């Protein structure tokens, strides 16, 4: 073989080798592949209030409690990005992913800056225009670059949509006067689709959209919103962000959403608010959020229907679920709080509920094909907001469940932090 021909052959082989990693990376990045079960998640710098609580507990000789709080903050948790210019956000995200990569870990990044965020409630804020948000997301995505990252895209972004007409034809409660009632909902989907594409353009980024939770939107409604937001181009959806629902119930709910997405007939999808089916002789009821759901042969006792998913599961037979999801297990170790005995004007059961506990530790090794990971998306120990149970204005009204005025959203809540570590399930070591 001549030198010239050998040169051509070597050049061709080198060119092929250069292409192969790109092809493998692109193939491994498609929807439904999930996360590597061996993924180690990033432990971020903790809230300053946590360090102060540890110091206070140590100085008062409460060393066991100090140890528990320390163990909690040394567990991988998400890093939230809620404001800043595109350039500032790009640099902040870049700093985080570089630190994580330096430790051989993968960061969980929360993008939380969409216009009309939280519909002007405790976590109000966000960008002010579609263009401003797109520029912010571009900065966020550029900051990730080629590093590995998991992005939780806009908590409540699909559960709370301004001026949205839901699957049943009713207008949702979020109706801010500042938003254009004719365009606000469509703009929400436009921005989320843009964000999915911008983030998925990065070679090692997994992106998950808001699937709400098992005690919120019905399966068909959640599925339709996810489809409109571009879930088919993402890595899936997340459940229970900043909430307290049982993991078992969330696995069921997420599996039903995945099955519903496969069916495509969103209005006809069986859901958690009526669980009848062939195995129950079409006897059904709403699933009880305060019990852990499971599938067992129906006994004929109507009381068993409240936890039994056998009817819904049977109605999804034949649908092949492929869309994956992740679950926020940061505070659901004891499940949701039942405020019914208190008779508050507005119980706000999602807002700093008492007697809750940490849930499953973060891991990508879930043992369930559709569940990519259990994550601590919400930072346990940080307040949900100035909860009042409907008894007065926030910031000036004592929360009767705690006997104090709760800290603003995102600030450290020492009393709640102790509750969470004392009631952890599984228990902290």
C-alpha cells in the first residue's frame, strides 16, 4: 500500500473515531434513557441558617440534634436559581456545575424564574417578559455547557398557569390582573418549550418538567399540560416538588401519567379521583391521599377502595409507559399533613406543615424502571412562606401550628428543621 493510500485510510479512521463519541452521546441523551444508577449527586453549600442552628445546638449541649441537622445538610440537595441577569445566571450556573464536576458529582439545578411564578403568592417573582425569560434560560443553558447536570424546570410551572383553561373546560384560579388573559397561558407553554430545547441542546443535561403531584392535578390534566410543554423532547417530568405526598402514591401517579401520555387520549385517562374498574365491578371512589396506595385484589369492602389502585391499573393495561420521572422525597417521609381537625379558614396544608419528616435519600438507583431518581429538590429546613392558615396577612400573623410568625419563603426555619430530622423515614443514622 502506498504512503498516500495509507494516509487516506488513517485520516478516514480518525475522522470516524472523532464522530463516534458524538453519536453515542446524542443517542444516550434521548427521552426515556434515564440516569445512570451509579450517579452521585452534588452536595451544595448549605443555608447559612443551618450552620447557625448547628452552632446554637452545639453551644447548648444538644449535640445529637446538631449531628442530625449536619447530616441533613450534608445530603445532596438541589441548587435553586431564581433571579439575576442572563450573564449573572450563566456565571452562577457555571460555577456550580464546575464545582460539582470537580467532585465527580452531578448537580441538581432548579430553574425558577418564569413570569408570574407562583401566581404572586409566597414565592412570587420571576422574569417580566417572554423575551427576558428566554434570554435568562439561554444564560442558564450556556452556564451548564458540556458538564453533566439535572435540571428541574420551573416548579409549579405547569400546576399553576395564569389564565389557563383546564382539561375540563374550567378556568384555573390563577388570574393575575397584570397578565394578558388572552395570551398568558400560551406564552407559558412557549417559554417552557423554548427552555426544554435550549437546555437539551447541552450534551449532558437531563431536563424534567413539572408533573405536580398525586393530590393535585388529575392524571389526564397533568398529562395534557406536559405534552403541550414539550415533555416528549425532555427527559421526563418531576413530582412532589416542595410537597409531602407519599412516595408510593407518587410512583403510581407518575406511572399513570406515563401511561396516559402513551395513550394520548388525555380526557379519557383514568385518574386518582375515581378508581373504579373491571376488578372492582366498576365500584370506585377518590383515592385517599392520607393512605399509601397499593394494588391488591378487591375484597368487596368499600373501605378498601380508598387505597386500592387495582381498578385504575387494570384500565391502563395495554398502554406502554415510556416517559420517565423523578420524585422529590425531601420532606415526605411521614406523608401529607391532615389539617381537618383544626378547622382553619385556609389550612394551607402545603405550607410548613407540622410533624413532617425527611424521606428517601437521593439516589438514581431506584429499582423502578420509570423512576430515574429520588431527589431532594426542596431544601429541607427552608420555610415554605409566612403561613397564616387563613387567619390574617402574611408576615404579621402567627402561624397557630408553630406559635410564631413563620420565616419568609426560602429562609431557614429551625423548628421545622428539627421536626424533619426527628421524624425522618427512614431514620437518619
